[in-house]
């Protein structure tokens, strides 16, 4: 089982920064869609300019959340804080997909949750890479 955990921790170490990058791309796509739609006469929720943001977010959110949860459970990080964050993050990512469908006040939490996800994925990514470097120095 230790071999599975070691491989899962390696995957997690690369997957967390990849999700940080994907969230940054999503923020860009949202901004591009919003500012691209301001010149049209259609309401923003009906604008085709946000289709790329919606589609990319749905695919990356669904598969990213499931994959991250499976890998986080297999990795079962030794640090309790990192373990809790790695298990909570996929649920926040899934909730992110549901927030825009809520009413005005619920949907307004969508960008707030996006920045929370960005910060937590960034924190976890940094912690995982620091732990990896520290282990490499110790064994060398």
C-alpha cells in the first residue's frame, strides 16, 4: 500500500499546480466573456461569449474533482491539515459548478469560491513541493 501512496502523492504534487493553472485560465475566460458580451444587447447569462468558460469549467470541474478526490484518498497525506484540505477541495470544486445555477445571491459566491479554490490549491501545491524537496534533501 505504501507504493500506491507514494505514486498517488506524486500525482497529487503535479495535479494541484495543474488545477491552479486551470483556475487562472477560467478567470481569464470569464473576464474575456464578460467584457466581450458588454458590447452585445443580450443579457450576460444568455451571451455566447461565456460558453467557453462554462464548457471548460464544467469538464474540468467534473473530472478534476473526481480525479483529485480519488488521488487524495489514495495518497492519504500524513499531515492532517494537508489531508483535510486535499479531501475538501474536490467538494468545493463540485460546489463551484452548482453556484451559477442558484439565485443572484448564491451565484455571487461563484467568483468568491473560485478565489478560495485558487488559494487552497496554491497552498497545497506549495506544501507538497516543499515536503518533496525536504525528503529529497534528507535522503541525499
